[in-house]
C-alpha cells in the first residue's frame, strides 16, 4: 500500500459503504483501510491477502515470500472482505461457501479477524 489511510477517512468510507449509497471512493478506501488494519494487527510476509481490484497486503508471521506466486494466498471480493473483516460474516462459513479462495497451509485468517476499526 502506497499511502496510509487516516482512521477518520477509513471509518467514513466504511460508513459510506454501509449506508447503501456510497461515494465513488468509499469502497476502495474501505477495502484498503481494512487491509491496512490487518497488516498492522498481524504483521508478516507469509500470507498475501488480495481484494481485487482494490488492494493486497502481506501479513501473518512466518516464512517470507519474495518471488512469483506466494505459497499462501487468500483472495475475495470487496464486500466479502468487508464482511469478514468486520465480523459480519464468519470466516469459516465464507470459506466453505466459496466466497473466499485460500491456498496454502497458512492461508487462514480466522485467528486475526474480526478487525476493530
């Protein structure tokens, strides 16, 4: 992530997304803000969390990944990310329903979610 999202901007974007009538920038800002919080809560480089098209971070302590496709990848759409990040949807349920694609032995975020913005 290139630039840090201020707490008040992130919270405002989340409120906009939840309102049902978000501004154009609310969804990408909310996604990036929650990815930023994940990286702060669970720093590391062993799992890459992708929320296309808005962002990706590396998180979770463990072996560092440096080239090619990471061995531990988690990917989901923006609304699923917001729901699991905020605890509005259970990680395991979303995973079993196919809303989350996870590969690798460390690609499990249930222990670090939900986040508390």
